C-alpha cells in the first residue's frame, strides 16, 4: 500500500504535538562604553598575542570595545567603568599571560595655519657618481575648517617634469605629518607653482625631499595654531541631579546646548553640551558620583576647534616632553 506524502512543516505551523515552536530569543545591544585606557604589551613579542586575546575578550563580552587609533598609534580598550576595565586587564594578565602597560588614551590634536605664504624648497647633494637635485616653489594657504588637505599644481614650461609631480605631492604629505607645533597639519592647500630640475641628478627622491623641506621651512611662518577635537555629549541623569551636571560640564570647559526631559523616563533629564575630548576622559567617574551611580552619557565627534593661550602652551609643552 502506498504511503501518503506529507507536506513539510512550515514556519508557524502547528506540529503534531499541538505545540508551537519556541519564539526566538531577543537580541540586546550592549550600552555604549564610557571609559577608556590605552594598553600595550610590556614585551613587544606579545603584540600579536595581545591582539588575539583582545578579540577573544570582545567575543565573550561585547561591551568591551577595542579601537586602534591610527593618529596616536594607541590600542584603546573601552569599557563600562573603572572596575570593568580593571577586570579585563587582570584577565589579560592572568588568563592569557600578557604583562601590560596602560595610560590614558592620547588626544587627536591637530594643527592648522592662518596665513598664506610662498616658499621655495631646494634639495641639492653631491656625492660620488650621480648627485641629488630637486627644486620646487610651493604656495601654502589655509583652507576652511574641515576641508582637510588639497594638493594642486600650476607648473608651466616644464619647470618641473610631469613625472616628478607625484613625488612632490608625496613630499608635501610627509611635511604635513608633523607641523611646527608637533602635530599633524590639516585644512591646508599646497600648490606647486614653479621649480627647476637637473637632467642627470634629479629623481623622485630628490623632489620628494625638496617638497618636504619647503613645507618644514614654510609652515612656521604661516601662524600655526593648535586644534582640539570637540564632541557633542548627551548626559542622562535624574532631574534632581541636573544642576550638579551643569556645574560639572562648566568646570570641564563644556558649552551647554540645552536640556530636555528624557523620553519615556519620568523624573529624568537629558543634557546636551559641546565638550573638548580632553575633558571627557574620566567624566563618567564624576558623573556617577553626582548621581549615585545612575547617570550615563554618550558622545559623538563634532568638529575641530582652535586652542589658544595658556591651554595651548600647556598641551604643546606636554607633547614635546612626552616625545
């Protein structure tokens, strides 16, 4: 006797036992991290081991976030507070056998210029055999904030052969990597306008070096100014602690943008402010102290702003001392 063919059970169908399939588990997202430390292996040979261990910790605890800061060359570990980061550091030491050094994360300071200038960069070196010769004239001028870096060329008459212009741009990029204040330079336009070459001694390396020399000599004359990253910070706290939060923000050079009631949370406020990244470091410690552990915050990078006066002098001096 032929068996009847049964249709496959589809999602949502009732199985023969009369029970419906269990509902999928809800997915929860970890809260954004609020405190960070910069970590490094004491022994350089443990660098690869540290990367693997951090990936393992993040897999087990997604609220731990690892960020590689390309500008400061730091490995930054983000967590939910002092104890969270301390436990993570102890696990790296005890479970994975990695000795660590740690310090507060570096701040992504940059610098820009206020004044345009025309500068010649010349590199000439004679040694046995072929020498090195490169000669460029560069127009250096500031760009509007946030425009980054732009390179153009207006060479006429073959003063700089076309095959060397790429090397000139590379030399300009080299020169912008560290400005006269000691930080990367941004919001600058550099235009190659003139130069000269030697049919035998000129090379890509010579023109790259000449462009870097031109930048290094020209930027100090352009009124360099320090820039610091500014973030928009949103703090959530009980209403009775809002006045304390406003005082904390003012003491940390914060510019309060306003506050409103927190959606869906009776008796809670949300305070928004502009705040320098350098002042956010241990904000969560002071915030939790003022709110009996209830308050928290999120932050988003907004723009770079000029730092002048004594504050700029202190930042530059500290950077030079660390270098």
